[in-house]
């Protein structure tokens, strides 16, 4: 039987169990692991997995709302769990016959992803064939979830341009990882990794066209706006009564933007989606600044929520950053 899900249940759990310890989650990976496991225990790690595979089969709007709610409670949790959510969605689409898929919503197993390097040219990680095996060789400059995930879904381009995706156990001895010292979300196990590994064909999930990452980025342009809007709402929650006028104005703007995004999800053209994404980022930073000024000097303390949100805004700004988004956002800043 598929797990049950209600956005109000998620919100209630986030309010009671996650938000009160957001600073601990931000600084202690053990606490982050506990809340990630709690999501899995509730069957909430398969937002986009079909119900027939014991997933939640949420609509794009429901996924967006759930991700925004998580981001409002803890950026580190939002960033970490979306790695598994992405892997679960990909595997259910491209490997539907795999019987273990029914456990992904419960985090059995937990799976991370590694394909942001495909946006680089040339990719620092390359693939090749050796007889009937696939060989991955090179570097992953950015891999999140080390120490949390049991497997990683890794992609690399072949010389002819196609992109194979393979599952690699985290315990494989071929991994050589170096922790990255991050200003934000440092508890998420984000590392750089060197990898030279030969995999049997049964570890190969699928082979997709060379344009896959660009197509995915364009189709999912609006998805990361959930994190920006969720963080913005958390910032507004920090404003005190003396900041009521500012809070009222920003709250109204955020509500209008969230409504526009909900209407655009799945049907907006790329230019409209890009515009809304930039609006979400811009409003997120304005709300973050409001939270910092409201907290005054206390915002410089690592124990202050405004400080954490300020750093999370940095991380969410560059999450899924593409050349088109970077250019458009810089143009918007320049006026």
C-alpha cells in the first residue's frame, strides 16, 4: 500500500519537529540524518514516484508546495532530501521494472545524484565502454549526501555524446572524496570526488541524449523557485511587530508570486518560467535582508535564524544555476 500524504500533515511535522531545531540541523549532520530518516519513516521521500510503486504521485503543484514548506523549516533538509527525491523520480521513470523501487519513498535505499558536472564543457567526468562494461573516469566537483546515501546515480558523457546513468554504491572502494568547506548547508555531506570505476551492465540505468541536462534544466526552470519562496516565507516569520509594514508588503508580494508560479507550473513557456524564477530569487533576497535588519547585530551570530537564512539564500541562489539564468539575473540586477 502506498504511503499517505497530506500537506497539512507535512507542515505540522515540520513545525513541531524540524523548525525548532533548524540551527542544530544546520550545524550537526547527526541531527540532519535523524530528520531525513523521519521523512523516510513516513514515506515522504517519493513525492514524484508513481503510486503503483508505493510513491506519493504528487502533482507538480503539490511537489512545489511540499518543497517550499520544507525549505521554510530547514534549508539543509530541503537541499539534502531533494537529492533523493530527484533520484527516486528518475529511477521510477527509467527503471520501472526494478522491484526495489517500492522502497524509495521510505528511503530503502537512500540514493543521491551526481550530474551537475554535465553543465560544464568538457565534463570533468567521462564515460567509455570496455567490452560489455561501462567505465567512469574523472572528477565530480560537487556531490551532496556523502555519509547519508547508500548509492549514487551518476552520469557522464560518452565520446559520441550520449549520457549513460549508472548506480554506484557509496561503499565502492574506487571513491576518493574530499569534503568541501561550505559557508551554507555544510552538514549535507557535500564533497568533491575522484572516481575511476568499471561497472557491469546491470549497474547501468539508462542512456540518454547529450542534450538531456539542458532539456531538464529548461523543463524544470520553475521547480527551484519553491526553495526561494519557502525561505522568503521563513524570513517574514522573523519580522517583529515593529516591522509590520514591511512584513505586510512583502507577504502580499510573496502571495502574489506563489499564485503566479502555481498557475505557471507545467504550462509556462521557458521565458515566462525564467522570469518567475528570477522574481522568486529577487524577492527571497529582499526578505532575507529584511530578516537581517530586523535582527540587527544579532544576525551575525551563528545561533540566530536570520544568519542561517542569509547563508541559505546564497545556496539556493546558485542551486541548478544555468548560463541562461545567470545571464538573465545579472541583467536584472544591472537594470
